[in-house]
C-alpha cells in the first residue's frame, strides 16, 4: 500500500434492490490531499473487488477517493433475490444506487470497469449522465470487437502506469 493512502472495507445496503453489496475503498490519508474526484470500480465476470487491489491504491495516491465493489453473488456480496436476474442490464441499474448509497451525489463520479465490468460501466455512463462524467474501460473484448470508439477524459493523468 502506498504511503499516504488509507484503506477500508464495508457493505453497502442497497435498499432499492434489498441486498448487501460488499466493497473496498481507498482514499488519500489526509483530506488536504483529496482532489475532490471519486472513482467507482466494477470488476469482470465472476470476479471481485480484489481485481483492483494493485491499481486502486495508485489512483488514491493521486488524490482520488476510490471504491471497488463486489458484484452481486461475487466476493462478499449477497446473491440477488430470486425475482431479480443476473444480467448486465440489471447491474447497470445498480450503479446510480451505489453512488446514492455512498452519498456521492454532490459531484459526478468516474466509472472504471474491467472486462465484463467495462461493458457495465460503459452502459452506465451513457445511461446515467447525471451521475457519471468519465468512463474508463479496461480490457473489454466486446467494445473492441464492435469497433466502438470512445474518448476517455481525465483532467490530468492519474499515474504513469495508467495511460
């Protein structure tokens, strides 16, 4: 863990969907080092927040408050109720609920997703522009194969490792 970064873990209680979603968080150790930006990370298929254990602290070290979630039924998160489907579409709809439950509604949030999570955050960013202003997709074959081109805008480079 880089110096100047604090780590925490917890559960989000998504009242709308009535299940618990586990997460890990990283933020600058001192409030004076926080640049005001937040990043919500979403892992790939059958993966969990541990996917970001190396990358998230590096982003937090640059002044970002970072949260990585365990998708429903993965990691330490609860399974969905039988009346809900495990689908990309369903999980896209969870993104605003996560932001609201975290209390992150005072400013827009950056989304970052890996693999299947990349497709979820891409759709979430397009579907909910009220909440999200930047989408970062890491290693998503479907977007690459479809020929979709999209721009990723960060106000400044996060870390030399992420370009």
